[in-house]
C-alpha cells in the first residue's frame, strides 16, 4: 500500500508542471494549435476605455489588464475602489458629472484572475488558434484567442455573476502592440493627489461623437456594443481595442463577457522565425576584444601550420621537431614551473633576514 502511494506521489510530482500550466497564464509560452506565442514584450498594465455620454454625466469604463502577472493595488485608491489583488483584468467605471465637475467611481468589476486560495476561483486560461479555425469569422485571421476566467461581481458574493474575458491577439506585422497605449488607466481618485484627479477629468470628458447612445438603449452595460463602422481615428490607431462588454446566457447561466482585441506582430505565427526583430532582439556585433582573440588565434595557427610544413619539406622533421621553435615549446611547462617557484619563494621569503640569525 505504501509503495502504491509512493508511486502515485511521484506521478503527481511529475505532472505538477502540467497542472500549473493549466490554471495559470505564462505570457512567454502561449501554445495553441501546435504554435507557441511569446507576449512577454506586452507585459505590464495596459488599458482601454469605453465612454458613454449619459447627460448630465459621462461614464468612462476603464479596462486594465496584464498578460504576464497579476495587477498590483493602486496606492491612492481605497480597497473598495479597485479590483482584487492579482486580478489579471480589472474594470472600473468612473462617472463624471459635468454640472459640478466631480468624478466618482461607481462600479468595480474583477473580470479575471487567479483566486484559488481565496474564493476558489481559477484563471483557467484557454487558448484557441485563429488560423484555420472552424469558425467562418476566424478562418481568415492569424493569432490566438485567450479565454480567461476567475472573475465575479460582486466578488465577495458567492451568488455574484461570474465574469469571463475573451482577448483576441491578432497578427499585425506593422504594430508592436503599444500604439496608442494608455498604460495603467486606474486613476487615483481617493483625494490624496489633486493632480491625479485633474489629469483624469480631461480623459473622462473626451466623448466619442460616434458613440452616441441608441434611442432604445436603456443604459445597461449589457447592452453596450461596438459600432465598428463609426469608430473614430483615435480608437482605430490604438492596438488594444474594446469590442464589447455584455451579459450573455439566461437565468442562472448569465455571465458577464468582456471582449477585447489586441493587434501586434507578436501574435504572428512566423514572427519569431522571421527577420523582423526588435532592436533589443537583434544579435549584437562582436566587439573589438572578440575579434582580436579570433585574429590572434588564426595568426598563431597559420604560423604553426606553415612552420611545420617548412620543417618537414626542408629538414624531414618528425614529431615535435615539426613545430617551429619546438625546443622552446617543449620547455614552456618547465619555464612556467620555475617561474612559479621563484614567485612563491619571493612571497614567502620577503620578510626574512636570509641565513643570518639575530644576536
């Protein structure tokens, strides 16, 4: 029985990396359909905003995500004004009142993250290769779709609505993925830094004229949809784009679904195999010292080869006699040994007074 338990423990230990990779997201090795994508250059907090004009206020929902690690807490935000520690995707809705020029946080949604130790919620990333997909919409695309879980709203309510994120990484060789990057869009509003609040206000009031609400829109977030034909140039130039955030499913199966799109050359299947590399990725040229060593080695080798050939043809030399200055080369070990003895003797005998004894 003990032997069986030991065998099971060994098997579980060997399979541990597989278990870990199944519940965590490693941005350096996103593998889908036999292809591995490296998104490590896109690590760190990145944000995208969705703004709605709801007179007399403007609602600005900022979605912040980090592909490589959990989001850290913002120092100047209260705990209830930000997502859970180590959330991978966080949604914060700001409401800017144009009458009194005040900005408040009205909603905070932890969209995805790894919270197995806290609430039993798992990130459970799933990857789907877009190229050659069975879906007609994805068949002509190249990249990978990343599906993330672990979110809930309200987060501490076991009956809260579960959240899910679909992030489509689309191949675009003309983009590095940071065009129009907003960085960490979680703006401190706790009152400790006045300049932060002033910095946020202009962004919150930049309303897309193309995003006028529909007449039959009841204002629920589940009804928010992107109108792809009426996007402004500013949003089009950004690599990370908001697609939609709505409630899907019915009754007890309702779930909040956020869809984002990120265009980057790092989502191209042949990027790592091609010649198009970042400046940091390009191999650096050999320095002067490296070339000096190579040239010196080649010169010594040429001298030995030519000298050996000359001694063989002129004098019929064999063995050590083939090498130029063969006697000197054979004596090198003894020369080094003798030099070493002298050096050691000089160090050890430096403080003595020779063979004379004190009177």
